[in-house]
C-alpha cells in the first residue's frame, strides 16, 4: 500500500471513530495507526477498508448506538367523532 492510500485510510478511520463517539486524542490516533498497521501487515494488496472497520471493536471500546423509539407510545384518546353536539 502506498503512503497516500495509507494516509487516506488513516483519516477515514479517525473520522469514523470520532463520529462513533471516540475521543479525538493521542490514544485514539495511536490505536487507529496500530489498527491500520496490523490490518495491512503481510497482505497489503488484498486488504479492504471494510475489513479494517470490522476490526475496530478489537482495538476500541465504543458505546453501542442507542436507537430512538420506532413510534410514540400509544395513548387512548378521542379525535372528536360521535360527539353529542
């Protein structure tokens, strides 16, 4: 892998980690650098960026994303049909 591709992938990893809730500090940078170095070691031509993303939980402890509720809670109410007016 050439240097330009390595820098691009490192930048993408750091942006992904930041958007996933990781702090933007030296520890995160060093972890992303180690992940990239370990991911391309030995098989520089066959590695894919998706493979690196799959290995992120081995290097970082990220919070699980919390999903919003699918719908608001159901509450009984009336919409005005059959009124005695």
